[in-house]
């Protein structure tokens, strides 16, 4: 039997993650968000039991460290729109994890594959909100404006996008396909 996403929980985790991310995104301290997510990752690795009471920490710890290949985005949209959670085999080929996140990913997987999939669903929703008409009427997803007033993508610097100085680090090599 196919498992189903808890849409209310995903919405709550997405809201919590979005609020935390926005509060740590600061033009005066461009590394603030990255330092915050590093702290979340360290806290969880030190004590995985925190996830039981603070599940919102996992999407924060993985923020900026998970990629969704272009060919998998349609699958994620389908899974989230239909409410059907993917199988582990479907999931593991639909995401790419940053090498620095692998110890946390493996520790979370050992504890709960579902929780890892849920965190990745939240991360997908943060960057790819579902269109208003594609979810059940009891879910109220808010669409985020991805561009600042000057037209720049607010997440470009953090997600490895080209910065205004044109020095793209080529961070794509940091993401490996993980074999479990």
C-alpha cells in the first residue's frame, strides 16, 4: 500500500522552515544563514532524538544541501500534488545530497526514511511551491516571490547560483549520487 504525505504536517514544516530561513537571511551577514544551517546539522548529529520534538530542524539542517535533478521535479510535483509518498527506491534517485550533508542523511535514514523524505519534500516545496489550483482545497500554500525588488534571485548566492561578480564556483561537483 502506498504511503501518503501528511499535508498539514508538510505545510507546518514548510512554514517553520521558511520563517527561520528568512530570519537568518541578512544582507549585512551573508554567511548567517549558512552558519545557522551548519549549527542545525551539528545539533542533530550530536543528538538525533531532537527530531522527535523538533522535526523542523531537519529541513533547516539540509537547506542548500539537497538538489532535485530537473528530470525528477515532475515526479516531486506529482507526489506532492497527489499526496502519495514515494517508495524509498523512487526517492533515492530523485535527490542529490551535498557531500557535507551525507553523515546527517545517513544518520536520519537509519532512524527514519520517512522523516528524511518528508524533509526533502519540504525543501522541494520551499523552492517549487505548488500552484494554487493543484492541491486539495484544505491546503493553503503560500507562493513565495523568489525575486528581490532588484530582480535578483534571493537564493542564488546560497544555492550556488552565479553571483553578481560572475565567479561561479562550479559547486555542482559537490553533489554526489548516494548509494544506500
